[in-house]
C-alpha cells in the first residue's frame, strides 16, 4: 500500500499548499514523491514530536501537511503533540502510519501498532481510515485532501485475492454473501480471510463485510448489515488491534444503543504475545486466531 500512497500523493504535490514530512523513514519508496514535491518534502529526522508540532503550525498557517512514519513511531512517540497541537485545535494534519498491527513482525513490540487507532480515537476531532486493499488508498487519499479535521491513515499489505472483483470503496462494504455467520473485518486481514471464505459452500460461507473508517457513527451502520444481523446466529468481528478501543467494542456498544440483540458475538483481535515469542505477521495472527483458517473455522 505504501507504493500506491506515494503514487497518489505525487498527483497532489503540484499544489503549493502540499507539504510532506517524514521521520527519517521511507527510503526506497518515497524518492519519486521527494522529486515531485521538491523543498516541500521535509525529512524531519528522528524527532517525531517536533515533526507533529511543526505540521500543526503549518496547518494553522493554511498549508496541507502529510506526516509519515511507521505506525508506532507516528502515534505513540508524539501522542501529546497530536493531542495538544493537532486535535485540540481541530487542525487538518494527515498522519500516515505504515505497518499497522503486527506488520513489522520479528522487529518486536516496539515496532508493532496494536492499539493505534483505539488510542487516537480517544482524542477530540480525530478520524481514522484503515484501507483493506491497495485500491482503497487513492480514494481515501483524495478524500483526505479535502478533509478539514485531524486524520490517521493506517497502512498495511494488500492481500486481495487475484481473482476477486472488488466493489467500489465505501466506509462499510459487503464483499461476499452466504448463509453462514455475519463477519465484519477491519483492514488488510480481509484479503486472506476472503480467499478462504470464497471456497466454502453457501451454507457455511459468511456474509462478509469490511469496515474502513472510524469512529463508528450509529447512522453509518448500513440497514443491510442490520438486516443480516437479525437473520444470523453469530456475529464475528476480526481486527489486528487490541480489544480495548477496538472496532469490535465500538460496534457492540453501537448495537446496544440501537437496541439490537446479538445471539452470539465473537471478537477476534490482537492478544499481544501469547508464546512470548516474536515472529512474522502471520505467526502472530495465528497465535491470536486471526489467520484465515481460524476465522473460517469460527
């Protein structure tokens, strides 16, 4: 998704209000953007707190700053600056975090982002975008270019099956139909799960949805999703994020406010480091029951 991000931002770089800041990361991927933006491409160095405060000042002066780093360095290190300088003033700073969830695998907990959007959504005016597929990125970037509030974009690796025709982007999107459970997935997890779910017979195949924007507003929940909830015996939410502050918690709260009953609710989420061992992203997903086989078995 990072390469698609770069290509899309190049198309915006001719706007003299466009500014891109990176925390000394992006080598081997962002050089074309650097060429397109010229002096408006700024390497802020390993100084994420300063980088976010500078971006807030730029936004205050009318510029459009895009701030990039790997996800944990972008939301955790400068959290106070995001809170005080960006969110409390409702400034349109776009935070671009690469490698959500367990994406940086063997690099360990310091490089994982398991509580990123949950933590950021505690802040006023913050909005989160979690593309599930590479094709979602240009749509979201163009949306963010006109977005007047703080935003966090969580990037991952596109896992879309090669033989699947993707529906047009929407914050809520139905991918496949079936007579099994109702399944809602957040982020790139959706691709691998989709590939396995398509192999199931109709009676076991889930009605599978993907959610890409948070916070979750009551009025945003599609009527079709609620109708399918009434017909199912099992709602499953899967996301590469810890339980607290998750989309699963937000959805269960929203459904309670709407007076909707859920016969059976399963929440598959990041559970930290169960074996006290670091490994690949798929290793951690499997430990947490987030791999395609575990989700399909549910």
